[in-house]
C-alpha cells in the first residue's frame, strides 16, 4: 500500500451515489492496480456494493452518514460540518493520509471546503478550475472555468503557469503552447487586463511552455494551442457553449441517421465511423475538472456522469499525482 497512490473519494456526491462511485472504482481498479481508494460515506451502502469486487488491500471505507446536498449553497455545504463525506475526504488530503481527493458533489461547496482546509501554493492568489477538452490533435487544458469571475493580469499569468504544469503532468513528453482566449488575434484587441497579460507573457521567457498569443473561440478545437487561459466568466461561457454544441451535433446526427429508411441504411454502412465520432464527443472520456492553486490537488467529477465518467476522473487523479503536478507548479511559479 505504501507505494500506491492514495485517492480520497467522496462516495456520496452526485447523482446515483454511492452506486456509480463504487462501480467507477471497480472499473478503474480493473485497469490500475497502483491506486488505493479511501472511500468516505455510508459504510452500510458502500460495503454491499464493493465487497468481493476489489481486493481488501486496495480500499478502506471511512463511515459517515452526513452528506453535502446538491441543493446547498457553498456556505450551507461548508456549514453542514466536519463529518460530511466531502469534508472528511478533503481533510484526509490535508492530513497527508491521501495524495488527492475527488468528488462528484456540489461544486461550490467543494471549492469552499477545499479552501477552508487546504493552503494556497505560495505566490498564487487564486485557485482555478481547469479541465481537459478534445481538439483535432489531442487534448487541451482550459482554465479558469468558473472559480473566479474577475481576474487580474497576475491571476491570468498564474493560470498560464499552472495550466502548463498540469498539461506536462498529464502529457510529460509534450511542451505546451499557451494562448489567451480573446475576441480577436490582434495585439490591440481585448480589455486592458487581457492586453497587459499578453505583454507579460510575450516578454517572459519560459522553459516550460511557449506563448502562442491570443486564441479566438472558433479556434479552440484546432489543437495548435493546448493550454487555453481566460477569466472564469469567459471560460465558463465557452465551456457551456462547447457542451451544448456537442450535444446538438450528436442529437441532430442521430435524428438524420434514424429518421428515414435511407438514413438507417447509411448508418449501418457507416457504423464504425459513427461509433468513432460518438466516442470522440463522449463527455465521460474527459470527465474530471481540477482545482489547481491549492497545495494539494482536488478533482471535481461531473455530478451527472455515470460510473464510466467517474472511473475516468479517477484516472485523471492517478496521472496528476504520478506527474507531480504540485511540485511542477511550485518550481515554475
């Protein structure tokens, strides 16, 4: 166990929990024997779901019946006390009993409870919410996705460094290109904070990433920039727009392929390509947003995902710890 990566799991957050959480752990364990799962939640419910599915030396259950509700405000979630599954999971990372924490629970509460328990990395003012997005050439890291509505140029510079560190933790063989999300690609476009950040990044020499300038929303998926930086307001709008567009395309394609006899025949003839397309847009494959800037990593799984999506968030946890994300940020900041 001492050589395993220890993942603290809030088993009671999100839809259909704890079943989807435990099913996700079981699926993740099938392809990864190097993780130990510290599972926080109702032992009576959890034990009957996991018993006999995973070796006992790969998990432990820490019992609590107290839960942060999805309907709680961030402060209400924090006020529910130190005995909730979310709080105890985060506290185990604080006490160095686990390397990383993951929860599919209330996003606002997770951020507040994390900030109450964990310190910021020195010289970083604000944590950012980051996630992986698919592009034509592979994957991109995008941040901030909603943790900070207003940001200074210092914050955006920190996000650039943290985003590049996250990318190299997940993809150690690649040097990332960093771009600032903006309304145009010309130097003079954007507000004063964006332009000030552009000048800082443009003048800054870094061995850890290359600065690619501005990137517009219609080029997010091109793959030429693999760390995309913005304030939380802009990033969240971009995220929701991308999710909605992907759902629209998938829905319309399904309707076109099943609405007529010719469409059904065509879909049968192209079943292999259609499955590849569907898999590429499957949000479960990119599940697992990361709060970065805290001195321990916190991963947020989508509350509405299924066990496959949660399993993928556990894989993100493993890769983050294996890639020494926190040490990379401390070195680069």
